[in-house]
């Protein structure tokens, strides 16, 4: 027994070292490792031959150990030799990303341990080398589970991960995921080690075709110092590669419209609208969206194999998805019926060149795009009949391509060099079919005075209020260098991680003649429309007694901006004893953001991020692991804020009453109620870069602490728990109360000039020093305390307890069950504000002024107190398999935003304050939305006559057709006058209805 324990401890140390060297304790790894034990005198070298053509020979040391690290994922043959003669061979050894596979020659067979072996013949599923929190889904599991064809659908299997509640999507349509209380755009995306995160708004990134994913890792915390720029989660996709055997196959899937349930009809949730004639025509009906429907087809094909045996390998795949259907919008829409089509092509290609046994070169190309076109029609909501063609929606093309090159050099048995460089180009093209620059856009024609239009809204055929540049897009480059050296019990790593991103011709301009008209109505014509902007009551002006008015809106902002994000890191993974591992890392990030003139307006340096982790193999046999992690994570500002803070943006509104309406919908008989006003003082002037951000602006960063354990339960189960605590230490948002700065400057004897910026990027919830221009054109400093700004302390706290029970696949079935209790609370959600559907990073209404932050502390919009998840599959017979996933998620808090007591609008922001009916309404105080229930089931049939290469699949999603409300209209009033908003409480986002997917796959 003592001898057996000694052997177990020796193998344990060996596997931990191998896993560390291969990246087992590191996020975004793309490789694995093989290690093992050899009895004394049995052999002196081990040869590893991969299906990818790679061959390495490593020595057996004096203790009978060998390790081969940084191996590409694939299948290997491991051969023990003595004096060049073959002693034993192990075949079909498969690797798992970031883990060590034990191939020891003391036992009878090789074992894939994802960590450390318990006995010579058992398969322990606990990876005792990991100090992070992650979920790995393999290609085999992707084939078996009923999942949507997206990286985000896979990511929601991870404990604590939840779909965002704001309805935010990636540029190509994927639904963003919120991890651990963070905003849905605080995540990072990777493909084969390259950062594909959207640089503009951090909303997702380029992803692989579903059938090209070899393994997908979802990190929810605790990753190493080698990686950063995320305080939410990380979605890391490792693509497939060619081998020495040719393989090909494909898939065809169909989601028929006839098998899709209709969406629930929406009704006004807070009384009835006051628009003349609307109630008589439609009653309380708001949106009969169930009249819409669509179908989806997806076709995939792949081919992979050797171009030169053992040296050069090729893999390529393509995916073509098409969605076509129609939607029906609100009864107030001019043309609510839309016939649309999405085309969503993807491709992936990989070239692997084993230059020799010590040098590997990998080339990767990938693309993910989405194209949209649509026709809009009028609609008769009384007879539920489509009307005449109204126009054509903008044709859009989004997504992009990436290319990367990665070199791995095994310089010695202990020294490995890796280098990766890549580029990503994305587009955001938008063109209005049949666009007429001579037509003005008429907004909200249903709000026109019926006494002036004969009861029928008037408008032009202009369908868009703004247009964009055809060259709009983003560019990203990423360079990573890493040198790894194994020194005794230490695995030392040092390197750089540099990223540069640029936004090109981003922004928009008003369509037609350069402005648009928007009709509006107030139920309180004797109340000022916007006290903050100095707009009075309509009744004080001709033709305004009944509350009807119109605004002339002007927008112009087209700019190029860029950012550089450099980092250096060092890390020591130290095997202190045969049971205790320490991971000690330090990262330094430097962020620089440049404005439209190419001048730096944000410079952030010396951002030290320590990462400390441990893993303790309690029993020394990988049956019980205790682990923990503490780390700091910095986020750079995305490019989007620079389009306003660092550019010459023009965005003004001018208020009028009117005495007539022309046949084309334009107002006549105008009386100006104001000059051009701008809530954020955007009057088209490029500000001095020093004046758009607070002095010494700190980057957004978060501290995270984790402590957990995993333990075997008998021989077939694993259970465990993990506690997580996240504290946001610093946040950036825009502050737009120029009057407050003017007042403080006056106290200091400073008179501001006319060209000061209306909004500044600040550190939220703390004191800030503003750089302003005085009336002599000189730059002056205006320091303001948190109390002078009217702010509470910034707070975003998250804590969670995760419990899991897992049954590893035993040849018959696999299952995993997770429960998460958590709370996300404070006065900021981060870079999104999901409860009001604000996804502009660092540009939400929060922190714009002091009044808007009163009573802002409470449960945040992504707070889900309880989550239960279960997924798995059962192999009934060699031909039949059934599978399922279940998610039960408690609803997030409701929100009610209104006016200060007495219907006061102190900052000119309308119904945006935490008061309703004169009472404080902090987030979470008005109740919660219902639980979300999602049950997905699947069945597969792979007939014997086709050698199980042909398979038929039926997946049904949301079997119970639970269409619970996920997001509601939060504004209690329609405007600053206190007019009730009939849409308050009405659903804006609900669960997708039930649908079915039929698929046929073939793999050879």
C-alpha cells in the first residue's frame, strides 16, 4: 500500500507539472500535455506521435518520469523505448485543452485523466492542477446536447452564467451572456488564442462555425496573469485541425415556421394611450407580435486531412445559415409589418505545418458575417391585414474576418517559446435601399395634432432618420509572445500581450436635408417640457394650448479613433509539495485612447494586477481538491466613448409649436420654443483632449476572490462547491452636468469660456478634477469632491455560492446538475445598464448628474438570486440517444423611473429618476419579474447500416413554451411634464417561444 501511495504521489507531481507547462492553470489555452511514469530500467525515452503529424521524443529522468508539454489537441500514440528498441506502445491517447493526460507504463493501459490518476485502472475526473473556474464542452458533447448553434448558447451551460436581460446581441446576432454580476459587454472572446472581442462596444466577438469547434472553454473567473481585459467571463474556442487521415462530412438543419409557437401579444401595461383615435381603433392592444413568424436553414460542410503526411495538414469548414420571415411591430408604427431576410455565412480554415519535431507553425483564418435586407409595409390592425409597400429597410452587413499565425518552438526539453500575431477586420455597413436624400424623416406621426391632419398621420417615404458611412468598421491586431522555462519545481513564464484597435468612419449623420422632425404631445401643456434645457410650457406659445409640439433634430458624427492596450506578465507555477500547488502571477496593463485627431485623451499606466491561486490535493490521489484564487482584473475603455468624448459630435434638438402640417408631414406655422439645445452639450466642436476626461482617470478594475472544492462521491460521481466574491473598485462613466462645473469654477474665481465640453469621462462615485477652458482660453483645473458632484460612493458587489453534482460519461450516460445562489447589487451595473436597455459602454444615464443617482442603490438589472441548471445525455442503444438541458432562473428586479416629487425634472432627463408617484424607488423595491424556465430536449438516431456515421436529430427548444417577461419599459411618465406613460411595465423582451430543429449529419 505504501508503495502504491508513493507511486500515486509521484505521478501526481508529474501531471501537475505537465498541466502547468501546457497551460492547464491558464485561461485561453489551446494545447494539452502527456506525462507518465516508467518503472526503473524499463525504458530511457518516450516517443509521442500525433495524428496531426507531430513527433517528439522526450527523455525519462532518473526518477522514471517524462513530460511532453504544449502539444496541439488531437490523438496520439505514445511509445516507450529502451536503447532505441520499442518496449511498449499506447494508442488512441486523446488530449483535453489545458489538462495533462497520464500515460504511464507501470499499469496496463493509458488513461485520460484531465488531471491526476486515482489508481492504475480508474478514471478520476477531478483536475487537481486547476486554480481557476471554467467549464469545457467538447465537440462530442456539442454533437449530443440540444444547444443553439452559437458560442453564447454553449456558454450558458457554465454555472452562474445568464442571458443578458437587456436583449443585447453581438454584431452577428448572438445573445450576450452575463457572468458573475458583470455587464454583458465585460467579457472576452478568443479563437485559437487570438482575441476576437468587438473593440467598439465589447459586445461579443467573432465566433467559429458550430461544427468547427473542437472544444469550447468558458472561464468564469480565476484566470492567470497571462490574460486580462475581462472582469466578466471568457469564451475561448479551439478549432479543429487536419490529421494524417482524410475526413469529411456535413450537416443540414431546418427550423420550420410551422413548428415555431407564436409570440405572446403585448398590451399597454399602465392605462391607455391618449393619442386621438387610438383607443377607439385598437383598445389596449400594443403589439400583436404573434402574427410574425420565421424559418431557419443551416448547412455545414468540412474537409480535413494531410497535404504532406506527417508535416503539413489542412482543415476547412463552411456554414451557411439563412433566416427568413416577417415581424409585426407596435400599433403606433407607421409601417409595422416587415418582411426580412438574414444571410449568415461563416467559414474556418487551419493549416498546421510541423517544420520539424521542434518547430510548429499554425495559420488560422475565420469569418463570421450577417447580412440583412427587408421591406416594410403598412398594416391594418383592425382587420389584421398587410397593407401597401411602404419602403425598404436599410441593408446591413456586419461581422468580419480574422487571420492569425502562431509559432511554437521547443527550444529545449525545458524551454518553450510561443508567438502569436493576428489581424481582425469587421464591418458595419448600412445602406438604405432606394434612399432619397431629398426627403426629410418624419418621426412619431401618430403624435400629430389630428385637427391639422384630418385624423390621418402625414409623412414622407423616408424610412431612416440617420445614415452611416459605407466604410464604417473596426480593425484589431494582437501580438502575444511567451517564454516558458521549467526549473525544478517551478514553471516560469514571462511575456507580452499587445492589442491595437481602431474604429473607422464610425457614427452617423441625419438623413435627407441634414435634420429630421419628431412630433410629440404632452398631457400637461402648462408644465415646462424640459426645465434642465430651458424649454418652457407649450401653452405659453401660439398653437400650443393643446400640448402639441414638434422638434427639429440634427445629428452629425463621423470619426476615426483608436486605442492601444499593452501588457507584460510574469508567472511562477510552483509545486511546493506533492500535494500543494501555488500559482503566483503579476500583470501590468497600459491603456491609451486616441481621439479623432489622433491625440491621446486617456493614458493609464502602472496598473498592476496580481493573480494568486492554489490547489491542494487533500488525499494525494486526486479524489478531493480544495482550491482558491484571488486576483485583480483591469478593463480598457472600448472605442465607442471616443466617438462622443473624443470627437466633434453634433447632436441638437430645437422645440417648436406649429400651426399646420404640410402634405408631406413637415410642420408649418412654426414658433420656436428654444434654440438648438443639447442635453450633453454636443455642438460639433472637437474638444481639447485634456478637457474630455477627469484628470488622472483610473481604469475600470475589479477584485475577485474564490474558494472551492471538488470531491469524488463513490466511483461514479463528483460533487463540489465554490464561493465567489467580486468587488468593482473603479468604474468609468460620463458626467454631463456642465452647470455644476460652472458653479464650482465660479467659486474658485474661474469664468468658463464658451467652448467647454458638455460631458466628461469620470471615475464614478468619487471626487474628480476637471480640466476646463476659461474665458481667456487658458486651461484651468476645477476639483470637485464626491459630495459636490452629488454622488454616492460607487458600488457593485457580487457574491455567489455554486453547488454541483456530476456523473462523468461511463459509456452509457452523462449528467451534470448546478445550483447557484447569488446577488449582484450596488448603484452601477458596469458598462451596460440592462434594465433601461443602455448598451453604450461608459455612456449610460447613470452618473450623468447627481439627481439621477439619488436612491440608485439596490439589486442590479442582471441580478438573478437563484439559478438551477441540468444537462446530459443517455445512450439508449448504439443507435439511439436522448439528451436535454434545463435552466430555471429567478427573475431580475423590476425598475420604475419617474420624476422627483412634485413632477420636478432637476437635470432635464425626463422620466429617468428613482422616484415614482413621488416615492423613492431604488432598484428592486417594486418587485421582481417572473422566473425563466427553459427546457430543451433532443433525440438522435444513428443507424447501424451507415456505421453510425449518418445521424438524424430532432431538438425541441423551450418545450413548455414559457415566454416569461425578461425586460419591461421602465419610465413611469412619458415626458418631463408628468404625462403618464401607458407603456410603463409593458414587456420589451421575453423568452423566445418554442421551436423545433430537424438535422441530418454525416461524418466520414
